[in-house]
């Protein structure tokens, strides 16, 4: 196993791999508690400092799992690290300075990300372009145009590597010479899903972008992985632009998540005109109507400032505040 990993990182992954009977621990609870070495040490000692419903539920599970021993969990971690290493992936955790700045400020953050390619400080100034897999020709054109116009303003484009709107946004960014990263609904060492986007994933990496995953490296696609992927796609960015999405679409869920995360939610006019959920979000002041890309770019800060805010957040966690 050649993947570069510290003792603290290994301990954090071990906590994530623990089981109490059939139950696993709440990973976001672990992530919130482990943002400093002292917080991680407390968790390894069975202490959950947080006062929340999740803490009350997980505290006895953590203590039960720890009392059963760490051998199985550590073995699982080593197997997963070996799988990640095989595909050239790397690891970043909440303990690390280069954990994405935007992701650190949400409550349901993941404890770790495995990634291929390069993380970049510019990713702090990123926008997710999302929408339905069953996109219309107009929707695909709108997604591509939005990506191109944002790239002209040095915005990094994120999406979920799904077919439809996601793929159009990634591809248009690459064609325009911009930076894009994909948040995956599978493990970093699992086959790219959907298979038709394998060439796109390769092109993202070739262009210096990144593939990110919050799952164990060998995790296959599953019903629960895609909603969780939406959490990270929202969390890693300053905001989400929804191009085309029905009331049952994952992109609608991402708009809701982004609003809950305190991120910017942008809805284009054609969506607002055709989807009652989009009109409702606008009427309630939870989203911004986009008629031109300047409606987005005028609201974005500088990447360096955003990065500094994320590091300040980590310093507060280290200070136990």
C-alpha cells in the first residue's frame, strides 16, 4: 500500500469502518468531531463532544464498536487504500489543510474524499451546473452555454458526471479550456458510472481536472450513493445552477440541499417558467433567477478569500470553538 497516509488519517478512516452489529456510525458526526487531532483522539477514546440527536444515538454505538476491537476495521481500511492506490488515487480528510474550503462549512460534510487528478485552490470559486439525465436538446445547449460563459469569468465548473446536463457542462468546460471537477456517485476505484462517460472522465483528468468521491474506493453505484453525491456537489461549490429538472430529479434535491447549506441557488428562466418547484423556491426567496451569467458572477468572491475563510474555519475547530 503506497498511498500516502498519516496515522491520524488512518485512525479517522478506521472510525468510519467501525460497525456495532449491523449499524455503522454517522460519518458527518465523525467529520464534525475530527477536524482537529484532539477531536479525533476523543472519538478514538469513545467520546463524542457534540450535543445533538446524532451524538446521542451514535455515542453508545461508537463505544460498543470500539470495545469489540479495531482489527476488522483497520483491515477494511487497508484493503480500500490498496484499491485506491491501484488507480493512482489520493486521500484528503477533514484533518488536512487542502480539504476543500467550501465543503468544510456545511454541517453534513464527509470525513474524507478520495480523488484522482489535482485539487486546486481555484476550486474555492466554483459553481455546480446540474440537471436531469433525460435532458432536452435545448437543455443541453443551455448547460453548455452557461459553462462557457462562467469559464470566461474564471469560474471552476463542478458537476456529477451523469449523462445529460452534467456531461454537457463538463464537456463544454473542457472545450472552452476551463477547469472542471466531477463528484462521483461511486468509489474512486470502481468502474466509472455511467460507462458512456468513461472517455469524459479520462478527458477531465487529462485536462488537469479532478474526480472526487466521498465513498470507500471499491463502492459500486447504489440507490443511496447518488443523493449523497448531491450533498458533496453542493458542498464543494459556492452555489448550484439548475438548468433542467423535474420535481423528482436529483437536481431539484441539490437545489434544496444548496439552500440548506447556505449556498447560492440559481434557477434559469426556462426552468422557473415550467416547473412549479422552481417558481416556489424563487417566490420564497431561496433561489435567484438567472437571466444572464452576470447574475451569477456578480455574486462570487475571489478564490483566495474563500480559501482563507475555509482555513479560518479549520483554525476555529482546532481551537475548540
